[in-house]
């Protein structure tokens, strides 16, 4: 009896393991219970705070990247899961962004608007590529809004002007037909577009792809109920003239872009012929709009046609129906077809320095802009004391208080203090940053401090075009004046990656915080990306970095173009609109309120 009792009381190894697990998990469950109750409360208190708890991995809508939406907003860390069959169930991510547990070429939009993006590559003609892009857009639109849109933007690769592989170079007539096809098949009222060194749009799986040096066409179409669209054009044939000077009546500048009031907080999208930057017309327009519409977003880019394309095709084009309600009478005779919109391929445009086309969107629409520059500063800050046009002849060392320095001497001193790796970068990718607040009377903060990192965003980078060995001057790609401050910069892939990641992490954390607090408004509906021709694969050594970063941070369609200059605000400078170089301008668009 004693032996039998001992045998029964002594547990087997399997029972001992089970008892140990119960002793471990019981306290753990008690600790996790309050957290689970809090999560359940947040999940069911409001639909806008619903977390994505599903039986399978949740993937961002618009493409099967197999990325976990449950980790959305946590410093950009995303877990990858094996591919799964498409599902239909919808969930809402941590940052309030609508996600899907399935893939396919599906775009996500808010309750009040819908943006879709498509990109076609490999077609010999613009017409064929446009037809394929339209078909893809229609598949994404489905039954939403009757399959019709209000606005379309089309970006065409400049490679279509070449005659390779037996294909004939594209003609302006072919662009006419493509724009007319967009209006007919998608039911859009307004179309604007430009040529680019490359295009950005959604691929077969819905995720964005960047096609550089390929014959490709990107189309982004938007259904915008509750949004007033005002088309406009400046310069070129049939374009409006700019008011004289910055000052006086703000309404004069507002009427140039359709007449929207500042109280409407409109979004201005513009595409320009690259010659309008050299002529000063673009700078005059940006300054005038900052005066007439302060604090409102102005975004866009300069077309990047090749030399061959500039001779055969218009750099910017479009077909604009009259705005509703009508804006200004001088813009009403733009015509339905784009023949009057051409900023290139005609003598008048050459004489006037090209044109700028755009749309002003007001009403139930908001945009958040971010600018990522692909460079970092080196050396100290200098003040220009002698300059002729864009030839800097003498500078003052602001940090050391030394004047009468030749720019080449300042450059030599800066390079000598660099590491071996930075010296190599300076030989091939030297730039000059020009401060946008140059007339302030204060010394720069010490390098390496948090304040110094904010100060770095004051500079707009420009190319170093050359140098004069005789007088020690340097030639910069911008007209400069005495009193402006400058600082040498170098292009750096690591710095570019870090800037993009910081921007996207900040955006996700902001949206997460707003969502947890019950604010932030509706989720994003689409992203416009204007990237410099110097970015892309040649900078990051990988494809689709800029566009995929935006896509993984928002989960919505991304479309754009590789530009010859990017238009957007400078961070920390009160929304002042600038023409950037070697940068990417992200415009995350959403409705102000859900309907």
C-alpha cells in the first residue's frame, strides 16, 4: 500500500512539466489581463480606434507586400509574413489608416475621396501605354463613384521621344490622343501632366515602382467629391501674366491660380517647364503665392525632358475644363485640348521661357508635405561679401569672424578637415547650401547640437558649376547677393536614407498619437511624389526606396515623376515655398473630414 501511494503521489516527468508551466503562466496571465482589458476598451470604444486583430497577417491595402499592419507606426519596423491568398476583410491599423488583409491592385481611400494609381511599362507608343494604365485604374475604381474621376495626372517618360527598337518617336498629336482618352474613359474633367526622366506609379501588385530610363507612363486619378478644382496656367501660349511685384492686393495673386481664398486653405499643384526656373518666372510665382496664400501648400515639380524630347514634345501639357465655380475669365478660354497648354515645342514658349500649368484644390481636402534632401553639411557657415550674379568672389567666415576669404580657400580648409571618405564624396558630389534666412543677424549654433540639426534645414542646396583658379571664386547654380549665407554640402546616400526614414517615422508616430487621442482626421487617400532625377537607384543603390517608404508609411497609392527641380516648402521655415534640388517632395493627401 505504501509503495502504491508513493507511486501515485510522485508525478511523472510529463505531469511535472505541466505543473511548472501552470505555475509560470498563471502570474503572467494576471499581469496581462489589465493590458488586454485596456486594448479591448480601445478597440470597441470607437471604430476609429479599432485595432487589427485577425486570424491571419494583415497586409497594407494596395499591394501584397506581406507587411504587418499591426506594427504600423512603431518606428518603421515591419514584420514580413509568407504570401497568403487574397482576403476581403478590412481592418483599421494602429495609426488610423485603413488596411486590408488581402492584396491585389487595390487602392484605399477615405470615405470622401478615392485616389488610384497605375503604371504601364514596355509599350512602344504613348497611346498604348495610356490605354493600359486606364484599364488598371478602372479595375481599382470598381463601382466607386460610378467608375468616374474628377482629376487625373499623367507622367510620361521622356524616352518616348526616342526611336529605338523600331519604334517611332512620339508626337504632340499622340499626347493629344492620350489626354483625350483619359478624359473619355475615366470621365475626368481636368488633366495635367509632364515629361519626366522617370515615372512612379503602382505596379501589378499594387505597390509603387520607380521606372527610370524606361518607356513608362504613370497615371493617378482621383474622385474628389466636396472639392472645388480650379485649373490655371501661367506663361507660354494662352497663359496668364503675373502681377507686378510682391505687395499690394493679395487677391491679384490668388486669381492667378483660380481665385481660392486663404480661408479655404487650398492645395496648389503645379508642373513647370524647366525654362521657367531659369527665366525667374517660377520664383516670382512661388513668392507671389506665398504672399497671396500664406500657409497654404504649394507642391509640384519641373519637367525633365531629354534634349531630344524637348525638341519634339511639350514639357508640360493638359486638358482643363472650366473650373466650378468659374474662377477668372482670362483662364476660361484655355480650350478643351492641350494644344494651348504646351510649354515647349513652339517658338513662343521658347521666347517666354516656358509655361507652368496647375490646379488649385479647395474644400474637403488637406495635404501634409515633407521634403527629404539627399545631402549633409560640411565645414562652417560663410556670409557672401562679394558676388557677381552667381559667381561668389569673397566670403566671411561667420564662425571664426574672419573676412576677405576666397571661396576656393574656404573650400580647401573645409576639405582638409574631412575624413577620407568625405573627401572622396566632396570630389564627386560637392554642393553649396544657400540659407533662406540669410539676413538674420546671429551666429550659427555649435555643430552637433540639436539646434544645429534644426539649422541644417535652413539650406537649399545648389550645384557647384565651376571655379575660377585666378581669383578664387566659385560658380553656383543660383543668382546670389551680398549678405546671403552659404555652407558646403556633400551628397550622401546614408544621409538620404536616414532623412527619409526619420520623416516617415515622425509621420507615423504623429498619426498614431492623433489616432490614440481621438483626433487626426480621416486617413490618407493618396501620395504624390516629386523626386529629383539624381535620386532613385543611382543614389540608394536599390530600386523604389523613396516610393516604397511612403507606401509602407501610409498604405495608399503613390504616384509621381523624376523632376528637374522639386517644388515644396522648406521644413521649419513657415511654409515658404522653395525650388529644391536633389530632394524628394512628398504630398500626403487626405480629406479634412469624413462624410
